[in-house]
C-alpha cells in the first residue's frame, strides 16, 4: 500500500529563515506525490506535484520540493519564510482507484508557525 | 477562477439524525470525491464518484454513507444516522479527467459536529 509520513506535527521558524517540512513515502510503484497547503478556514490548495519528470519541483509561493528515490523522501523547502506562510501543510501520494479516478492518501500534516 | 464550493460551512446535529453535506464541483469536472479529517488526524479518503456511480470507497464509507449527484451541478454526501465519531471536517474535491495526474481541487470543507 502506498503511504506518506510527515515528520513533525508542528514546525516553527523565524521570518526570513529556511523552511523545511519533511515527507517520506512508501510505494511499490513510482509515486505521484503532492504537497497541499491549508490556510485557516480554507480548503486544501495544491502547492506542487511530482509526476516522475524533473526531481526538483517548483511550486507556488516560492516553495519547492525534491524527489529523492534513494531516501524515499519528498521534503518541502522555502529559502526564506514569510508571515503569510503560516498554515498547515500536507504531503500526499496518489493511489489509483479504478475507472480513471485517483484517491489521495495524506500525511498527518505539519503546522508551520512563522515567528516575526 | 473556478472553485469547488461546499455548504454549509458548519453543521451541528444530534446523534442519530441524518445530515446531507453539499458540494458544487467545478463545472466541467468528471470525477468527484469526499474526504474527511477528524480533528488532529490525517485527511482520509471516503469515496470517489464517476459517471453517476461510485468508483471506489474506503472502509470508512459504510452503509450509513451515500453519495449522489442529483442534478448537473451538486454532489452530496448523506450520513443516515450520525454517530459521535462522525464529527469531522468533510472535504469535497473534483478533478477533470483526461490528464495524466488528474489534479484534485478541494472545497473549503464542512465542519460536522455531532452532539
């Protein structure tokens, strides 16, 4: 079964500091991986996705993630945190559901706090 | 920009009551999903729906749950007899189909509280 594990339920960084949110996956087939962000009282918004093309994936708001097969990781980074990055971040892997549809299996989420 | 909408944003109900959560997916999308997130836990897949039938459901989606697309725009999740453990945030999602990765677009969620 395919799954993802997010290390750290809560991460705090200072404004301007590096953001690193960790995600490791387990998959018997080449995975499609995603990072979603959830701002307070809002839905899940796609930040970026890995679909077996380039291993370094750039997303919105300055975030990027690198797919490392040897480490089964897909960590999310941003060089310089902004106050507006404070949100909850979810890593997810796509699992085929049949009839052309895919379900997403999510990690538990990491809440990012940015300290002024 | 098109978006998935959900109503109500918050639903409070008594245990044993029926609830219907409503979603309006993006208009040209073909695949529809429900997920839920119990407070403090991960987002979990409930069901996927395509061509007016369920294509996949998780073990959470038992006989108390049903989904329907009653018209061309709405997609609903019904819980027949709510339990305390059904309290959660329920997310609707839709995707277009016809692409390799079928990006899912999520609604803002409905918070269901069962008393």
